[in-house]
């Protein structure tokens, strides 16, 4: 019985540590943008390999970007290309 309890406690600790690592990694990747007066202008979060989704200060999607072969393509909220950069 004691062995079972010890294994269960170790399992819970392991699950907790994995969740903390995943949460910390997700929080580190989010980027917040600010206006000159210090108020939030929005955020950007990765959502796929080489892609970012951009949100305004109210959490609405305002666009995305993808990078392929060193070229970043920017799209508006409807998916239309609005620019490219190298």
C-alpha cells in the first residue's frame, strides 16, 4: 500500500512538472505590443511552424504571417496577402 501511494505521489509530481514546463513555454512565446503611451496594442502568438497570428487589444484576429524559405508573407484577417518581406 505504501509503495502504491509513493508511486502515485511521484506520478502527480511528474505531471505537475510537465504542465509547468508546457505552460512556461507557451507564455514565453507570446509577444505583446505596446503603444507609445504604454497601453496594449495587441499580441502575437505562434500557431504553426513558422507562422504567427496577430490579435488586437480586444483579442480579435487581425492577421497572420508565415515564413517559408526566408520570405515572410503577411495576411489580413480574411486571408488576403497584404505584404512580403525578406
